[in-house]
C-alpha cells in the first residue's frame, strides 16, 4: 500500500485524464482530532468537515469522477455521545439547505445508501428533498453513506436472496456474484458499484465496516491529512498514487 504525508510531494502532479478513477469512496476521518488540536469541541471539526465535503465534491466533479461515495455516518456511530450524534444528524440538513443550488449548478446528483429509515425525520426529509432536487442531473453522483454498515448490508442482502429463494423466484444454484451485488445497497450505481479508489484520511489504515464486498479489488490510499485539511492537492495526490498502480484483478501484468 502507498501512503503519503500531509504535505504530499505530488502536489501539482500531472494526472492522466484518461485514467481518472470512475468511483472514488472516502472514509472521512479525523474531524475530532482536528478540532482537539485547535482546543475546540469535536463538533467544530464536523462542521469544518462539512465544508470540506463541499470543496471536494466540486473538485471531484470537475475532475470527471463519476461517483463520489462519502462515509458520513456508520451503523456503529450511534455509540458516540448523544450531543455529537445529534450534531451529525443535523449536518446533512445544514449541508443540503446551503448547498443544493450549487449541486444543481454543478450537475451533481445526490444519492444515499444506508438504513435511512432509522434517521431522524428532519434528516430523512433533507436527504429526500436533495435527491428530488438533483434527480435530473446527469453528472457526478454524490453518494452519501448514512447509517451505513457493510456487515449489516451483507446480512440484509442474504435475507433478500433467501426470500427470493423461498418465493421460488431464484434457485440456490442461480445465486452468483451478480445476484449478491444486485442485493447490495450499491446496486443502483450499476457499472460503478465497486469503488476504483478508496481514500481514508487521518493516518488510520482500516476499513471500519465500509463497502467490504465492493472494495475487493479497489486501490487503497491512506493519507495523514485530517479530513478538514483535505483538499484539491490531497485528492490529486491520491489519484496520482492510484494512477501509478498496476491493477491486475487477480490476473497477470498486461
Ligand atoms: C470521523 O471523524 C468522521 C465522522 C464520523 C463524521 C463524518 C462527517 C462529516 C465529515 C461531515 C459530513 C457532512 C455531511 C454533509 C453529511 P472522527 O470524528 O471519528 O475523527 P477522530 O477520529 O479524529 O475523532
């Protein structure tokens, strides 16, 4: 795996426009530490993290990325203090309140994956309104993982398939990778279901229950930058690292 520091040497690198990853997924980590470094409450970091989402969305769309999936809240994040959870539930409301007109201008379409029925009403409404307001856009998909967990997603997919078998719509022999992928929350992304590139910020190098099936052949890039400090240079550096990789998907070098 390739890692680079907060001040990447590849700043200002030349990217190959023909090899921009179609689907980029990001584990946005380090908001709390960023705030603590500034002697501010953790939620101050989340607020700044929201601003980073705006910048990165714009830049990713300009680069020609087709799908940007952002891990905004996991099924395990409910374990955090109530005040922080409440703040995180308000963020999508504030984000879409202020940013939907820009998303429309940028031709970005909002999608959400996760157990959204368990989110507070106001969060669900903000998300549904943003999906509706951007549904005609045919540019980049901004796909938020909200109350998402990969193991729960896989359990739900297994149940869905079991029900299809029980109903006689599918035979056990016909279950294959395609039918499993179809039952996952990324199915609406069609040919872009699997990320080409996964980025995790803040120096942590783990997947934290994110897209475990879909990341089977993704390139992983870890950066020390805390999410509020992540920007165009860091995104370019991650894509540059991706472009140096030789993706073999289990086969041999071309
Ligand atoms: C992890 O950092 C971050 C989160 C759990 C929340 C991520 C949310 C945002 C970046 C804002 C999302 C914006 C929208 C529009 C929904 P952490 O708090 O675990 O950081 P730490 O590891 O330093 O404590």
